[in-house]
């Protein structure tokens, strides 16, 4: 119940924020996303912290698969502070059938999945091998850097930050994520990139 309440409040907040005037350019998504290539397991290597993920301290992953009715099954998992694993199931549906880069995701299920309470999941960029994806939303309150592996190369970090900056994001709000086999602390992306430049 607390999880659902947090999600509702987050969506409500995003709606209110979107009414404020923003001089930045509109967030642009990838021209085309091959969803079949996009499916599978992704590691979260950086994100803007969200209230509905506050129980997660490490090893956050997302697993995407197609369902029989054309929706995308979402399984998010992470390690909690007591070392137990938290799993949340959701559904996603495509809302832009030209580019397949704009989706709506809901964790709310009554008799069926309720997309009226869903959040925007915009794929801003994905590399040609579908190994790295940058996800956001039109208000810039959401941001995730997803990878097929728990760590990125320096060049990949630099390119990811550049893309978010070009989209009008404050990259100091994006924090690196803790992953086994990856980074072991959460620091602002802008700060982490400065650290990399001195190494």
C-alpha cells in the first residue's frame, strides 16, 4: 500500500510540475526503438532517485518481456538494506507506434492493469547494439542509465552525460547506482565525470 501511495503521489507531482513554464527545449526520444532487441535484462547504473525506489540500496535491475496481449511485462528487482530482494511487477504499453520510444508504465493492478495511473517511460537514446539505454520523461524528473552490464566504460559515461545535458537535464541530479561488479557508491553523475577526468 505504501508503494502504491508513493507511486500515486509521484505521478501527481509530475503532473503539477509539467504545468510550470519551462524555457528548455522539449525532450526528444530515440527516432526508432526495436522492442524485440530492447527486451531482456538491464542493470540500472545511474538514476534520479525516486520515492518508490527508496527501499533499494543496490543491484537494481529491470527485466522486460512480451506478454500474450501485446503489453510488456516489467520485473524490477533490487537489494534492500537488510540484504533481502525486493521485486515489483508492472506492465508497459507503447503509446507511440511510430518510434516505439514512448511507453506508459503502471504498477497499479485492480481487475486489470490501470494505465490511468501510469508514468511516462521515454527511451531517449539506445546504442546500436542495444547495450546501453537512456530513459527519461518529458518533465525531466525521471532519468535512468540502463546497461546490459553492471558497469560502463569511461567513454560510455561521458557520452551518457552529454546526451542528458543536451536534453536539458541537470546531470548533478542523476546519481550513480551501486551494482555488484560495478560502482560501490552513489554520487552525482556530474561529480563522477569530474573524478574520471583526473584518472
